[in-house]
C-alpha cells in the first residue's frame, strides 16, 4: 500500500501500466510532460539520463519504459520530491530511478560535469514579470513561473551535465523558440529537432518540443505537426495512442 497525504490520489499511467501520486493543490502533470517523454531520444539498453524540474517524477516514470538506463530526477520542492520518491517505490523502480532534492542550478556540484547522455526538462514557462498570471498556490507558481530558475539556467546546466554529443530535450511555449535557440547556441548546444503541437487543426501552435545536441553540427529538422484534438473535440488518434496505448477508453492525466 502507498501512503497518500491530504488530497493526494494514485493515478494510472495507462500506456505504461504504472501508477503515480498526484495532488490537485500541489502538482498534477499535464499533457506536455507526456509529449516530452515520448519526443526525447532515449538510449535503449544503457545510458545516464537526467530530468530537471521533475515535479512528481512523471517524466522519469514514463522514460523508464523506454530505456534500461539509469534515470535521475532533480526537484527543488520538497513536497513534490517526496511524492516522486513514493511513486517510484510503489512501482518498484528504485534500482533504475533516483530522485535528488535540490536546486538544479547546483546540479553539477552533486552530479558532475559532462557525464550524461540525455537531459530532459519541462521547465517553468512564464516569466516572473508576468505577475498577473502567477498562481497564488506556491507549489503551482514555482512550477509554472521562472521564480526559482530561468530558461537560461535550465539550458546552461543541461549543457554542463551533458557529454559531448549528448542530447537535451525541452517542452516549452512557441513564443520562447527564439530564446531557446539563442541560449542553446550560447552554451554549445545545437538545435536539431523541433515539433510544434497544435490544440486543433487551424489553430496556432501552443506547445513546442525541441531537442539539441551538445557540440552538434547545424542541421535542424522540423518534424510533422502534432494535433491534440479532432473536430469532435476528442483526442486525435495519435494522442490517444501516446496516452492510453490500447486502453483508449480510459483517462489518466490531468487535462
């Protein structure tokens, strides 16, 4: 049995046949995290992977089904770190996934430089100057706004952690694309793959997936667009497959 605190619940990750602890007032993962876990390159048999801003451990849990490599999650909020640790234990993944409670800006002090094959991150999207958008809930505000780390922090630290030739994958908002490209190149990471996610056909993209290679050559590929909802306002077939696998009649994420 898993120990749940307050309004926590235990949700299914249907396509992966795993379970995760969530809380509507502390943290519940979104589609963005699932798309990033699907988009990011993963070494299948072995490798060292780090997920920054890991929250309740959703991305390490999802990645554990795609790789046999070691995965480390870094989370600054103690409550979210604790939720992740309990979820990992509930799924018996302690041998593959390790959680670190700490500031990502200090990651290299603990984890070293140039040792990792892949870094993933679903970082805070909103600038701290956008005060009117900040959620009054401290946990959600930190997760969504650049209060404790910035986009530049994420990309700088990712570059420091990566081996030469290692890959960093991010999910963000399309409006930050230029910033992402400029910062990647500033820290020696060459953007290599970009995919835009659209809520529906005919709508503007609202999500961006981007992957870069440390020390890579210039050669950017634009992947086919991903559309979330069809004309009946139901998940598209591609999204259903990503979320549910062959269990498309059930839901598992906070929409």
